[in-house]
C-alpha cells in the first residue's frame, strides 16, 4: 500500500472507504467511530506511517492535547512522596493517554489557590486527573471550586453520592466485606481494623463499613476498642498496632485499610514476638508490589489498576469533548497469601 508524497488523512479516507472527518475522529479516538472502522483506519495509518500533526489539530479545536496528572504528596520511606499504589496507576494512565493520542503532564499537586488557572486556563492541559487528596474534608473545598469554574477533572477515589465532580474508584465496601469474611472463615473472631474510618477518609470508611457488615452477619458486634485510626503509611500502621497492643485489647487478626498500614502493623507485631499468622493474621488493601515480597506474603484486596487508569483517561477525554461523565466503582478481588493462611 503506497501513496505519492507524504500521506494525508484524505489518502487514508480513500483507502478505508470512509470520509475524511471520520478519519479525523478515528485518529482522535472519538467514540463516534465504531471499533471495527477505527481499527481499519488505524491499520492503514500505521502502514502508511502517517503521523498526526498535533499542533495543527490542537489549533483547530483550541485544545492542548495534553492531560495533567496531579499526585498528592504522601509520606513514604523512600522519599518519593508517591504512594506505591499509584506507581502502577501511573503506568496504566500513561499507556491509555498514548493510545488516545494525548500527552501527559505529571506533577505534584502544588496546593495553589487555583488549579484551574495553573492548568486548564493557562492551556497547559485540557483536563486534570487527581490521584490522592489527603484529608477529603479539607480537599473538598478545592474540588468544589474546580467544579464551579467548569474545570474538566476526574479523580481516583470513593465514588459516593453528593461528592463534587466525577470519581472513579473501587468497590471499597465489598473489599472490606470480602476480606473480613475470609478472616472469619479462617477462624478469626476478634478482628482489629486499622485505618481512619471517618468522613475525612471516605475510602477507609467504606472499607470499615464492609468489615462491620461482615462481622454483624457472623453474629459479632464491631468493637470500638478494636478500631484504631491510621493514615496510609508504614509508620502510621506501626504506631496504630503498637497502640492496640498497648491497650491490652485481645485480637487474633488485623485488617488494615491499606497495605502500607498492614506492613507497618506486621513490624510492630514481630517486635512483640507475635507470629504471623499463627498468633495474629494480617490483611491489607491495595495489593502494592511490596505485598507479595514481605514475609509472609500479605493477603490483600486487589484493585484493577489497569482498568482504573484506562477508565480515568477515557472519562476525562469524554468530558473534554462535551460528553456526560459519571462516577464508577470497579470490582475488587482477594489476593490471598501467607499472612492469613
């Protein structure tokens, strides 16, 4: 398949048997083009080594062709300030942007007064993807400001009614429920929950609600003494487990609201000479890479980061193009390892 000179979208349209606007839409990843036609157009474009002139395309539609991915700074032992869970999310978001023909601008959230001016208004990016936000009640004011200003943004987080903007998250309630059911099935009856289960951290709160529901169905009342607040860090998990041990509350299992909390708790338990899982079973949430290499391997709730990254990007691009967006919760599954077996 050859053409004279530099190939154009008109050449692709002729070879594909479609109109030039259809070619343009297909190359932009528009959902208006059916998948079979898009595949045919992309195959012809690839064979002709056709390259989209992004500058010309962006001038026509007054867009930058760039999405901004903003990380919230988290305390981490390696000094990266990025929660390890988001590392895999970064990979899937980058791939999804490449497939849709968008560049990706990656930055820490600068916590300025006006993200809208920093990115979309200044034409640095057409929309924002937010990963993490710390204390939700403090972040909500800024999220509401973005919504009022008409900023295109989507965030990874609990997809609950009444929240500003569009959220893509996992089924936190189901994950908490399923992991607690697993611990109960292993004969554990006094299961501690480590994590701030308040409105400040809605993901953790939903995980705790699922945990409490599973306990009630088993005829066990959730005990306030067995719930200790913690943020998602090893240090916080270690401190929370130490507080639990210091209070003398008897427990035979720990369900942590994140893997980092669980790994910190395992350190505290070992320091007291307790065997895992012999004396205390330990479970987490997220399935970060470290969960598979600690000893024993950490049982955890696995989130589908590949699907999550693709959905974040697709949802944001749809919003930029004027399509309605909706919050979504993705299913989870258990990854069971030696810490609970």
